[in-house]
C-alpha cells in the first residue's frame, strides 16, 4: 500500500459518528411515491454540497422488486423534490433550477413545476409562475394535476400577481399589513401572500384533438379553485379523489378571541364550489386518503385542549357519496387508543393502513373497514421496533412500500409483505452508517405504578470497570416519542465520545395510550419531571453507568424540562437547553400559536410550572442555545433566561463578569439548526461544554467561533 493511501486510511474516523463532518455528509432520504402500475418508486435524497454549507436534493428511483440498484434520475445545483406520479406514469416535481429552454435567468429563482416523462427523455418545465409552486398533487385514475401555490391577497389574476410581486421586490418593500391572527408560524412570516389550490390545465397552445390530457410537450396554465380562501389554507392538509373531480382539504375557521380550528371542506374541481363537510365546535378535522372507489374519506379529528383535558385524536370514515355523518373508527373496544395517522387504502377498500406511535416505535397497522364483526379491528402489520412513514400500496394489494427508521439506522425504503408482515430492505441510495455501541430498551415504574420506558444508547466498552458518563436527553413536543432516527439529536455522535445517552418517554409522551398523556397534562413540572428522575435513578444503578457524571439535555419542550430540572435538583453536572421555554407567562402571548397555548394552561397553571421562578436555586452550569428566527419559542425566552442566569442564579457572574454558563446564539437560525456548518458548531460547543463539566477535559471549541 502506498504511503499516501495509508495516511488517508489513518485519517478516516472509525465511524461517521466519530467526526461531525462525516456524519453531516450521510445522505438523507425523505418522501416516497409509487407509480400507478406499481413498477416504479421515487424518493428524494439530500446530500451535502462541496462547501459543506447546505444540502442539495435530487430524485432517485428505487426498484420495488429489490433487484436493481437505486439510480439518480434528476440532477441540478438547485435540486428537486416533491415527486408525484401522474396517472400515465409521468413524474411531476418542483425545482428552482433554470429552464434550459430560456436564455434569461432570474437572480432569485422560485420553484417551478417540472415533468419527467414516463417514456423517457429530459425533464422540462411545464409551469412557471412568479410566486412559485409549493406542492403538487395528482389524481390516481385520471389525467388531473393540482398545485398548492401562493398569491398576493389583492391579486386579480396570475399576471396581476406577478406585477404586484415585482413592485414589492423592485421597491424593496417587506412590510406586511395584518388583519387577523396568526402573523407568523415556526420560522416563516405569514403574508402578504396567501395559499391557494389550483387545477393544472392545458394551455392555449394545446392540440384541439386532445383537450383533456396533460403531456410533457404542451404549455400548461392554472385555474384558481379557491380564489376567496383568504388565509384559510395556511398549513392545510389536502387530498385528491381518485377520479380527480374533488379535492378534500382542511380549512382554518377563524373564531372569536383570535382563536381558530380546522373544518373539512370538499372543493368541486369543475366549478370551484366549496362544501363544508365537517364543522363542529371544539373539534378540528383533517382529510386522509380517499378509498379506491372514491366513496369514503378517511378523516382524523383532534379535539380542542383545555387546561384539564389533553387533546384526543381519533380516526373516522366519512361517506362522501351521500349525507352520512363521520363514523368513529377508533377501536376503543379493542383496547387500542393510539393516535392513528391514515396512510393508504388497500386496493379492494377492505382495510386502511395507518401508522401510530406505539411503545417506542411507529409501526404500520391495518384497520378493518369491510362490514362485519371485525369492522374497526386493528392488526399490527410490521413487527419490528421501527418507525414507518410514507406508506404506499401496490396495485395488487399484496405489498406496501414505506420509509423505515429507528435509532439504529436512518430512513430507508422497504417492502412490506402485507400477508406475512415480513419487511425487506430495498437497494437504497446509501447504505446504513456504521456506529459503535449498543441500543437497549430499559424501563422503570413511577410512584403511581405507571411504566416509564426509555432507550439507552451505550458506548462501546462501557462496563463495570469503565462506566460511562450519562446524558439524559428529554424529547420535545411534549406530545411525541423517542422512536425514530433524528438528524438533529443523534445519540451516536455522543456515544462515539464515550457517553451513554438515555432517551426516556415520560408522561405526555405518545404511544402509550390516552391516559399516559393525560397524567402529565397541565402539570409539566410534576409527572413528566418525576418520571424523568425515576428512570434516571434506575439507569444510574447499572454498573456500566457512572452516577457521578451525569448531564441533562433537551430542546423545545425538552429545553423547558431541562430548565425545570435545573431549578429543582443539583444532581447533574451540566445542563444543555436548546430553544427552551423559560417564563411561561411571557411565552404564552408571544409564541406563534398563542391561541393553542392559552387553551392548554390557565395563567395560574403557567406560573406554577414556570422554570423562571426557580432561577435562584440553579447551581448547575447551563449551556443556553437559541436561534433569533425561532417563532415557536421566541428569542425573548433565551434572552431572558441568559440574563437571569447571570444576574440571579446560584452561579451568577463574579465581579469580573465571568460565569460557568454559556450562551450559543444563532442570528440566522430558527427553532432548529438547519445549516450544516452551524450544526457542526452546535455539536462542537456541546462536546466542549460536556467535557469540561463532566470529564474535566478541555476539548477545543470550533475554530469558526473565532475564540
């Protein structure tokens, strides 16, 4: 072996998790579309660019039979995403890449609608507009395509919308005049554009002999199906009937006191007529897939929260061929009260495939729809402890395809034998990344007898002779579960540094039944906190865990809980709190969805559970992390937390202004740290902070910080 080759091998990390740069370069798979004939699967793959500063996406085709290797079918610097199959097998997707047939280029390109013909050949732009295209939908059994796209509220047509956008851009106007709530969402300022649903139709140059078909050679135009929707379609969930005649969508319904909920609406494609199908006080409705015969719509309902009652999420069927009411399909009689997400119907309409959080996994379940004694019964299809998404069904109903992940591997395409439940990995764009260490399922019992489950990721070599320091990771939500691979909080990056990572599901977690959620409702600082301490107590008794070196970490609600932990106990050597709630009386009116929060807790409950009232008791060094563009947990929470840590906590700054606390601030990040170079800094600072406080080691800070 040449000396240069040997040097390269020596420089390679043992696993991608031993070097953040290698970890960030792992390809990321998302989304799955199946052609109507069942012969083609298409997914989106994100890969790191050459400078390591952003991810680019491309469409890849996967062989449903598992015989051929995955192959890339699109390529551009701007990337492609959102693949949808038309009834004839063409692939629609969105991309901001330049149109090769045009010589003029836009310095600020937006997503256009592209089409990749089933017969082969190059992809081409079939529709471009000033406001871009956000989502594509297509009917399964008809030549009918639709897009979700935004228009400026005062626009009269597409040309007028383009003129208004140009005027704002040319005059550098960013101001937005609001007349309703909300005004921002997660990391986006809402307005002045508003979402609409459009039918994609043949343009003026279409051949007269083929007036009702869409092909890759004809210009297309849009017909606005919801011109008077206002802001009602923001964050809407929409589905298309198999014959393309109806779109079923959620509509936001404004209520007094800046509140809102979602009603279910049917939009007639031919006329644009809208019919409200479900509208009930205290309830929101969201459409699932339509049955193959077009007569039945799967519907998810979510009840409004109150300070005393957690939301209830239920599955229904709605007869859209007549006037019948929604039928509750939640099989309570079978002791199954999971929050089901409808994914796909079997081709014969006999059953509905759903996914649901369930005891540290999110399996595929089959809910019987066919009439008879078994109607409404639930059977688990996938046996493994993995999380499934993007489920699609083959035309013959024998197989389903999905993306599957767990804490042992990121999302990968799989084929599911629906009769046997066997799951087969399909050749993917990238293999599973190797990690060192083991994953265990652990649990303990709370004082009230409730089971508290968790995952424990152990580093290689952890033993009684060499016990590992422990990191307690608290999940966000709080309505969620540790059950799927995460790119943002990945335990194997820390196990590679020698830490054990504990991932518990305390009260409020999904996947353990409605009662498990309810036992933590309205009392964030009670059962969720005591559950976390109980599972930590149990795990530190293990001989392979070092009880004297522990830290707590969390983001969003997990960051709230990290703040609460800091004010309730000094058992941890360090605490990392990311995008965290600090003063609940301040958070409630300033978050992007105050209408939800203010129904969840009374003012008295918010104060009773607010970490900021316990700042004087904090004796643990804290690393505060916050992004300035975070609208869900506004930056004011992080700023106030930082100031009060320095001025009031038991580790306040000394006379020279020095403190053991640290504040990692991102001026251009939001609730998540999305830019790869910033993720690299995130993990570097976290590792430095943990090593200093748990291991008494000086791990260098990332050089990019300039310190």
